C-alpha cells in the first residue's frame, strides 16, 4: 500500500514524496481513512510509529476543502502536554502542508504571549497548543473556537496523568458540540479508554501493537548496581563503549542537574532538559544534542515528550520511573521507525518494586548484565513474571453523581508511588499551567 491509496490530495502526496515517505506505517494506514471519513478515532501506537502524521495528514486534507479561518479563529485544534511535542507537531504540520496554502501555528508557555496573539489575529487553520497557554489566550480574547471542526488530544494518557483533565474539560465546554474528536497516544490504559469514551462519539479504535509493549527493535537490559555507584557506572558505560547521543532519564529535575555536573567533570559534554529550564535553554540543549555538540542529554519524563531524533542509539534509565508506563515511553525514544536501539537501566536494590511493576506491565523479564567492578554490595533480588494486573473499572458519571465519595475522588489526581508527587508537580512547567493555576499554586518543596 502507498500513501496514494489512502485518498490523500496531490499537495500532500507531493510533500510526502519530498520527505522521502512512500509507504504508510501501520498506524497511518489504519487511522488516516477513518479520520478522512469524519469518524471519531481512538488510536494507540508506540512513539516512533508515525503517529503524528496519522492525524496531521487527514486533518490538512479536510481543511483544504473548508471555509477560510476568520480573525482570531481556528479550524482544527491539537492539544499536547509539552512544549517540545507541540513544536514537533507544528514542524510536521508546516512541512506536510507546504503546498496546501493552509496556515498552522503553535502556542505554548515559557515564551512571550504577544507574538502568539499576533499570529492568531488573521485566523489559523491548524493550531497546536498546550492547555495552559491556550486558556491564557482565550482569557485575553485572543482566540475564538466557534469554527473548530476537529479536536485532537495527543499523548492523552500523559495529559490526564499530568492533571490536565480540568483544563481539558474547560476547553471542551468552549468548543462547538458538533466536531470530530481524535485521541492519539502511545499507550491507553483501561481507565483512559473509559474516560475517552465520554469525550468521543462511537469512535473507531485503532491499535497497531499490544498495549504497553516495548518495540522489538529495542535491545533492553538492566545493570544491577548500588545506588551510590550509579554515576560512576554511567560514566564507565559511556566512556568504555564510546557512546554518543546518549539520552539519560532522571526521575527528578534536581537529580538531572546534579548528574550533568558530574558528567561534565568527567569530560563528558552534557546538558539537562526539564520543566525548570527556559524554553530557550530547552530548545538550545535539544539542538546541540541533535547535532552532536553534546554527548549526553539528561531529561525528566515530561520534558522528554516530543524528543524525536532519527536513529537515536542509546537510552539509559539512570532512575527507574515511578509510573511503569513511563518505561515504555522512555525506551520508545530509540529504535524508532525500524532502526535498532539500546535501552539500559541502572537498577539498585531499593528499586525492586519499580522493576517488578515494569516487568509485569510489559510481560517481559529484563535481561541482567553485570558491569565489571560495579557488582552491587546490596544484591538486586531475582524477579519472576507475574500475571498482568486487572485495571480497576472506571466509575461512570451516573455513579459519581450519586456517590459523594466518588465525586471527591474524581477531582483528585491519580495515585502515584511515594516520592513522585513533588516531581509531578514540579515538572508541570509554566507552559503546562494556565495563569489562574499559577496564581492558585501553593509553594511546595521541589524534588
């Protein structure tokens, strides 16, 4: 099958050809026809599978045949959790739509709002936005939603996990009732599916890979190591193997900063990317990583969303994530589009429960390899594969309306493991909160 078989316009086919794309990925082949038919869609696909093009291409096709966007109005709206992902989607939309005459724009926090307000004045066909900045623009009468024909929630699981549900519902209440709704994500838990069914109408469900499974193109293993020896072990791995373009995941922002300092002292050029960094610093660090000016990029989970580097060879989990689904997202940064990648996790004995959660989720016992001279004093106990946990069934609106306790629980954020709360709050940077949320937020001790 080729893209021409999917019914895309010649303008889009020309852009795809110029990009060197001829054959659609499985998620594109499954989702594009459904979106072109005007159906609501729930699509689950791992990162690196061409998920973005699965909704950008058919939306651009639909927009080609509609009325022009009026002043301060948008015709298609894409919501994403982070600045980096928003910028990546906008880059794709601009390239794919280069021959269509359609106008796209991106808005997110961490940068001045006035240029974004000016970009909306003449109207925009496709707008990519983070929820907080979008609400800020709406509050300043810089944007209108009465022309919105299509809404996309990208990385929907992450947006809900980050506590965006209230902002999303505010935005939903502002949009026309008659519209197309698309939910795209790397993973969809049963809880997300239940919630999503409240937002979409008779959706087409697309899944090109088993839920929460890791890509076969990624070689995974763990290195048991004492917690206080992780930094030296990481330096040993990088130097011994002469690794370049190494993406390292840290559980906390301060931990990422500390690790960069120690890597620099070991003559390994590094940079950190997380929610406390300005947009300029994040963009600069990412660009230096892409062009090999720095050897290692240390990132937190939230900031890493949207990192798309062709043939990224190495991902290292310096800390295991508190949320097991994040492991799938992390290692999905490598082994993309059929290329081969390596994912290594440095695991200490105190992370045993996190390791068990990951192996249970992915239904894979991770291979263990000892690093010479770093054998742990506190051994990592062996694990065995456990049956996957049955997800709790989400309560319906009716049940919550009649149950005061359920209404209270519904307003709370999803439960996390101890130690993750501060990071979750802290990682939700200025672009991911509206101005009203920033005013309400009480000072908390950061991670």
